[in-house]
């Protein structure tokens, strides 16, 4: 099944730096140009220069964001700003965060994962990927031979053997890395080099599947790079850095991604409600709208049924409860699995956005009529301010649903999952071939 290994992480030398917080960033794919410039200015050794270098008008084949990343990497290693672990290690990674006022801890382990084709059935995706991001990441890997950002993966360990083994190993030892990031989340890393502990973990994972929660582009890029290096006669390049989190970890949180609709000409709410009533029980809430009550009610009712929330630009809120699963599923793409059809987002995107409002897959990808948000407060605010016409507030996709879709060899609709919090970039670098 899944093959994992320890590796000699490349880490910031804390004797050479004042603050780790000024060196790390969120994942590259959520960093816009403004944030990129801010990270550049924050510290000359910020990981942004390696992971997401700036593009300049005078760039050429011999001088560009990728070649500069390689040059920074070599210089920082030579100057001992970055140092290799003395021994191959597996890293225990804890993130402390708050969600809706509740403090939580998510525990994972950072290791190397042997890359292989999805059709072997050991490593399973749940999202489609795009060619442009993969081409960018491949050029960076060719220039640096590094994974700067970790993939985020899930595995099933109901007995919590790995977590208890790693936590037992660190005991009361202080973390090797500890920082508070820019959104006040705490990140802690413990380096584990004990061979007996590592062997137990590697052996235990040998019959497990790995489900990619986030980082599909990075995984597929690493697989392509491994093929290239193998063709050139090099070994040791067929692993990628991954943070694995137990499906049964108490801190595993998946946030919903709500939908806002706008620029829909001739939208008639009366007609839409009639269409909805063919598939859903449409219940309008009382005049006084309480968002906390609304989202809690959606969550409670969603435990046994498919339930969606709708908020309109006349400040009215509705709870939509699917009447008959079989009736609705018959209207969904026939080639899709039952696991896919059981997703609230599949029902919303296909039956309501597409078939009732004419916002099909192409339109959803272009986002001309659609915006996404993890904040129901923002959805309501935008509609009240008349920036959008209609909003759908949904429950979270459960982690086990991600597993079910992956095992069915299906891919989830876009914006189905948001694993929170995201992994931070810059704590550990995986330098391949070292």
C-alpha cells in the first residue's frame, strides 16, 4: 500500500534568525501579488523567494523566478541560514487554532511518501487538476529539486496507533519549532529520529491508503518529476513531502464553501421557488433572521437529510430539504458514483445552479455569475448590500465523504472542501536526492 520514509529535512537555523514568523507563509496557491510583495519585504530570507519568486519584465531563460529560487537556496545553505537534519526524521506537527470560539489541535506527521500512479489504488485523489499550475511547479522542482510546501493527506487509524506512538516518543520534550503565525495560529514541530519508532510507523502505514486532501497539483508534479529523473538514471527522487493526518483526529476540520450568485438577468425568485418545490421542501424562516440559528439549524437537520440554506436579496432565508434522494439522484450525471451524488455540493451545483439557474460547469469555472466564501456572515452582508442576488449556505462536506468519493474513483465538484487550517510553508523543506 502506501510507502512512507523519514527524510533529512532542511530547516531554518534558529541561531541565525530572529523570528521564524517572518520567514513562513501560507500555501503558495492562496498568495496574491499584494501578499507576495509583503512577504518579500518582511524578511530577506522569507521562504517566498524559494516557493513563489517574483516575475520581472527582463526575465529570460537563464534568469527567472526559478533560477533565482535555486540561487537563493544554494546561498542560504552555504550561509547556514538553512541546515539539514543530522539524521532522517519523521516530524510530529501540531496546529493549535480556534474555530467558532472553540480551541482545537490538529496533529499530523510530516514524512516522505513514495509517488505512484493513482490507478495502483494506494494513493487516491478527490479533485481534478489543471495543467498550468503543474507546469509552474515542475519548473520549480527542476530548478531546485525541492518540495517547499507539504501535501496534505489523510489516512485511517481508528485506534490512533500512530498518534499515540509519536506523542509517546516526544513525551514532555519542548518542540524543535514553535511559532505563532500572522493569523494567531500556533505551529509546533518535533523531530523524531528514533529508528525503532520510525520503523513502527512505517510498518503500520504499509497497509494503509493515503487520500490526498490538498496538494493534488504538487503530487502530480512530483510524480512527473520522478519519472523524468528515473529516465535520466537518477534514484531517490520518487518521494514527496506530505503531512498525514488521521481521519479520526479530533482536530480535523472541513469548512463549507458557500455560493453567492449575481449578474443573473431576469432572476425571478417566485419562479425559482416553484422549481425548487418540485425537489425540495421549501421552508421560509420567520421575519427576524438570526444567522447563528440558521446555520445551527442547517447543521442539525443535515445529520439525516440533504439540506441547503438559501438567502435572498429581499432579506429572506429559506431551508431547502431534499424530498426524495432517488428522484434527485436520477437527475444527476449517470456516470457519477452514489458517493458523489450524496454530496450536498453536487446537488446544489447540478440541480439548482445548472438546471434551474443556467449556471453550468463552464460558467461555474469562469465565476462570472458566482463567488465563493467560507464565511456565511460575508454571504449575508454581500447580499444585503445588493452586491449579489442570491446566496446558498451549506453544511461542511465530511472528511469520510471525501474518502468515499476517492474510493469510488470519482472527483468532487470544485470548491467542495476546505480543510482548515491550511499547512504553513517554510517549517521544513524536502531537498530531494540529498
